[in-house]
């Protein structure tokens, strides 16, 4: 998606060989027009597949996910990173975060995910894929089908996306970054 | 906003005299059409006021805020509840959460808030108003003007909204709940 790649090149900063800072449009400040274009592209890729629900995880996945839900006319559920005190009947999974060097419990209410669901999971970044593993775990607990996994930016060099593809998951990333070495963003063709 | 009030009556659950559970459409599962209607109503109330930016706070404020940003063609910034490891140059404020009985640091990059800004802050709930105090604190640190504070649901009986109004802030809540006693939702006229 060239519009997105141009924004990454023009505004993104390769802080280290692993960290791409895109907080001017994707995960702190949000550009609503870009989020809408991103969602249109996802909708184009996922239309006609019998998707019943969009899943995402707080917080940076919510903006593209709600735009996608609006375009596809589907409900959106955001997975919680902390178990809310006011919720019972939760599905849970453990997720290890390399960035934070800690394990978190992610959770979703059983009221909003079932064996009848065919879901698309949306997130801002795919790196090692640990958060996705939590989503796969949770969907497996109730027998929900995963139609596809959609990411705004995939850090291809961290390998999570290719591993998921090898396992047969449909992974759609709108920009795949294969290297951040020497402060330069190199995209996969 | 009758559409919203009907959803609260039909799907909301008064778990206690203080807690209104609306996780089927507002803060866990999200109804994109309702979020769009909510944003249209906010846009109607805030148009022509010279607003430069929409602020919100992760996570449940993001969906209505990004829809509002799209309609008003304004950037959205979501305030972080944890200080990100990859961000420097942050503005910070302390916020006490009654729900969680703990004090959190909320933060926003100085890159995305300045004395030139005239902001609207959007969140899903207004209760005692502690989170809003953090936002007011942060805006004050750089001299950003607060045009208005917009909430999808205000728990009027917790007093945060009326106190803010008395202090001169423009508070716009699309549904004000004055009581949850006996499991019944009573709206302010």
C-alpha cells in the first residue's frame, strides 16, 4: 500500500534496528484519513469471505479496526490487556511481550466470541507474533474460525509473519519492513 | 441522544449502584454504526469552534475519537496510560483511578500538543472526572486551550461533570445517568 509506505518513509524513524517509531500517524497521534484508507484496503482484501466479527487488541489496533468494522458493517471487539474488574466469564490467554519483558494476561468476554464466528484480527504491528498467539489460543478455546490476520505494518525481519504463513494462516500486512539497519527503512517487494 | 439512551436501556446492565456495564456496544464490543452516530453528534456540537485536535485516552475513547477526527478532519492523539519505552519528551500527569484503587501516570508526547492547540477531549465515560483532571493538567503544562470535554456516557450521580461545569468547562455528555439504583437506569432530563 503505497500511501502507507510513503508515510512510513517520510515520518517514520528507525530508532534502532528493531524499533520503528510511527507515532505521528499510527500509534499515538492517529491520522483518521490514513486509518480510513488502511481500513478500505483491508475491507477490499477480506470482502466476500463470510467474516462475522473484527477482533483487535487495545490500544493501537482499535482505530483501524473500528474503521474496518464501519466499512464492512461488522461488530468489533477489542481484547483487553488487563482483566477488567467488572467482567466475568472471560476467555484468557498468556502473552509474552518482548518490548516490556513481561507476561500479560489478555482476555475477552465469552459473550462476544463463539464457534459461529469467522474472525479477522487487526493490529497496528506484527513483530514476533506473540500477541497473535494469544488471539489464536483464545479463538481455539471456543472454536472460532480465524479467516485472516491483518496488520498495518509487519516487521518482516522479526519472523512472526512468515511463521504464521507457514502454519497456514492468511496474514495480510499493508507494509512489510524487512530491515531498519543504518536508520533506513527497507520494504519487502 | 435517544439512539444512545435506547441502547443503554436495552443492553446496559446496572451491576451495582455505581457500575453501568455497556460492554456490548461501547467498551469491549464496539458497534461501529453507533460510534459513527455518536461522533456525528459530537461534530455537530463542536463545529465552527476552531478545534485543532481531538484528544482521548486509551482504550475505550479511541473508537468515538477516531470517528470524530474523521468527520471533523482533525488529527487524534490518544493519551497513554503507561509511559512507552520508545518515547521521550513526554508530558505527564498523575491520575487516581477509583475503580483500580491506584495512581497511574498518563502521558502524551510534546510533539503532539502545543500552545497553538484548541482541543476537544473525548472519552467513553465521565464519572468522578479524575482522568479529565490529568488531561487538564497536561494541557495546562503547554498552554493548550480546552474547547470542550465530550463523553458518551456521564454518570451524573458521581458529580465529576457538574463540578467541571461549575469551573467553566464546556462538558457535553450524550447521555447523563442520574441513578442506577435498584438496577434501573434513570437519565437526567
